[in-house]
C-alpha cells in the first residue's frame, strides 16, 4: 500500500500548479478502508477517466517518458490494490482537480478474533 499511495501522491504532485495542494484522507466504510488522494490540479476530462489506469496512457499526448513519466504509475496502483482485494477509481472535472480513491477490505481490529 505504501507503493500504491506513493504513486498516487507522486502523480498528483506532478499535475498541480505551484500553489496547488494534495490532500490524503482515509476512513472506514463498513467492512472497507477507503483511502482518498485529492489534487487541485487541472482535473481529468470525462472522456479520459476510463483510461487513467491503462498502461502507458497519457492524457496529454505530447507527454513522453522524459517529460511526464512512464504511464505505469496508476496501472501499478490498480494492480496492487486488486491484489489485496480492492478497487481503484478516479474522478474529476477539468479545472476542478482530481480525486483518486482506493477501497480495500479492512482487517479485523486487534482483539476481535474469536
């Protein structure tokens, strides 16, 4: 999970202006743990949302490995989260920033074992 969150935060920092912010939040939702990374960057166009977790995909076609990463960070996030039985989702609007949400099954709290 450290790798997954690191990739999300790194990606968010890469896409926000100098005066922007990246926020991390987490909470329990029933039997799940929900981790949320929010960035105040340019946002994600609706037509791009279905593709953000695809390997080698870049919203800005002018980006290359030298200028915008490998296009593997978010696919790695989705793979790691899925390996733990969870899901990764993205939301956002152009000009409104982006929200990436990880939902994972929660472990039982210590002391609750039979």
